[in-house]
């Protein structure tokens, strides 16, 4: 399992992706085809955890410094993953740099989060296409951790353009602010209680 994390802003600015691969420690050969500035970490299940979230926060601070934004009030929108939702050390580290962490309400990221709106769908389509090409060229040989970056870096650079990121923020009404982007049905407690499910 592999997790990719990246910070994107409403302006279309994008940080280098942070990769977390399944393993006890990062192996040197995992970095063979990795672009120089792309950090790679390991966790036992390939997912983000509280310790790696703090490390990721340091990358975010470095990204803001490179953009000349460090010190300005920054709003960081995140989902409710336990790695950051209940991570006091991460929240305090962000606060040191005037970064205000805002968590999306539960069960709402599919219509509030810019990444979920269109960015991840485009990246997923690009990745599936790249993997199909990889499989055809190598007779369905398994894509291992060392080779992962060969198709992924091409996909990332091809898909993750400023226009796509701006479109994600626009689609959910995050920027420019536009509450009409969220359907009134999303707030209808009558229908939610009547059908006993959350929908939208």
C-alpha cells in the first residue's frame, strides 16, 4: 500500500508529493526513480500516522517558506483522519507558524473537499491509464516499490496542473466563496432522518 500526500492552494500552487510506503523503514532502492525533492517515508501499513503527520507538517511549513507565505495567516483544510484530527503536537506545530487547521465536518468531504471534487478523480484516471500502459509494455509484470515512481511521476506532472486545482476549489465553493455550490438537499434533515442515511 502507498499513500500520497500533497498540499494544494486555491491559487493552484502545489507542493511536491509526499509518499508513504508500506514497510518498517525506507529502503534505498525505493528512491531509485524518485524525483530528487520528493520525500519518501515508511509506515507499517502504508498509511499516514500521527508521527508522520508532524513530519508532513514540516514539509508544509517549508513549502510556505518557498512561496514566501510563511508567517501570514494560513487556513489548512483537512478531513477527519485520526492522524491529524486528534494530534495535539501537530496542531501546536501548525499554530507556531500562524497556520489555522480547520477540519471538515464528518461525512461531508465528498462535497466540501476540493481534492474530492475533481482533482483525485483526474489523478486516478491518469494513474490507471499509466498502469495499463506499464502492464502492456511488461507483460503484466508487478509494479514494485522501486518502479512505482516511473509511471507515477509522469502521471503527477501531467495531471496536477494549476487549472485543475483551481477548478477543485471552485467546484466546492471554497474559493471564490460560493455557498450555492452545495445543494440544499445536503442540509435536509427531514430526508436524512426519514431515509436514515446521509446522502448527497
